C-alpha cells in the first residue's frame, strides 16, 4: 500500500469494478450498441476510468512495471477520450493531461509512445509552460511556451524549476497542494459514500524532481509525493 486512505480490499474491489465498466463501455462501442450522440461521452468515460484505475493501482502498491504496461492502453484511450476545444482548458481537463504527461515521464515510456500524448495535446492548440517543461525532458526540441494556464495552482512548479528548492516543494506539498485541488471532481473522494477514491498524488511534482535530478530524500514519506515512482529506473 502506498496510501493510508483506504484498505487493500477497497482497491481490489475498486479496480475490478472499473475494469468491468471499461469492458462494458468498449463492448458497446464495438458492437454499435452505443448511440452515436453518446460516443464522445462514453469515450471520455473509458479514458477517465482507465487513468483512475492505473492511479488506484499505484495507491494500492502494484508493481510499477505493471503500471507501465497498463499505461500504454490509457494512451490509446486518451486519443478519443480527452477533448478540450475551448479557448482555455478547464481545470479538470488540465489536470488529466498533466497526469498523462507526468506519468509518461515517471513510467519511462518510449519517445514514440510519448509523442502519442503530445499529439493529442498539440491538436487542441493549447500551449502551457508547465506542460512544455515536462515534454521537453522527453522531446528535446520542444519549444517552451511562457503561458501558464493555472499559475495559482501550478506556479509552484515554475518556482521549483527556477530555484531547485526541494524544501520549498516539501512545504508546498505539506501545506498547500491538496487545498489548491479543491475545485477538482476528485477532491475529498476518500470521504464519498461511493467507491470513487483512487488516490491523491502530485505526479507533476515527481516528474519535475526527476527531470531536475534533485535529492528528494526528505519527501520519502510525504503523503502526496510518488517517491518510489520517481526513483523507478532513475
């Protein structure tokens, strides 16, 4: 177990139900049972359920190699399940893409597979400094945009990149990170009467620390920091 919020039995049941849901939705698409006007919503449900499942596996203590294999399927689901055609990315959509970019770095996927993620992002025409810093660690010729869509919530990553101050990151994770996530759909999910909790993780912090090769030993027990994921294949 990597999280204190739920039991192993909870996660076993959660993951099983999610996999059953994904299979049901995919069968509906393949068979043509899903009405045409429902296809975008169902595709998004498949994507979000699949990324929630892989995060739940991390929370439950699953081997990271297993997560790496599963993540390739999540990338396939991203192609049809992440839509952002508005001038500004909605906060939840921003975080979903941030998870994908960060996990791609932490799980050490190939450049070709990583480009499948960035293609989806680039097709949306959204440019963001935080995204580009992460992407540039995998794709060296990436141009870094100066815009940050959500500076209040993620400007701490720019500070980390500029100052390399791991103590400041620890303070932020301890005192501010979760509070800044209050407007997300998954905030306080551990208190929900339904089985919807999959984990609270700042994968973006882990990705930046891995990119910068900082000494993060002080963060080993930090509850939102994915320490062993940062050090897998480091």
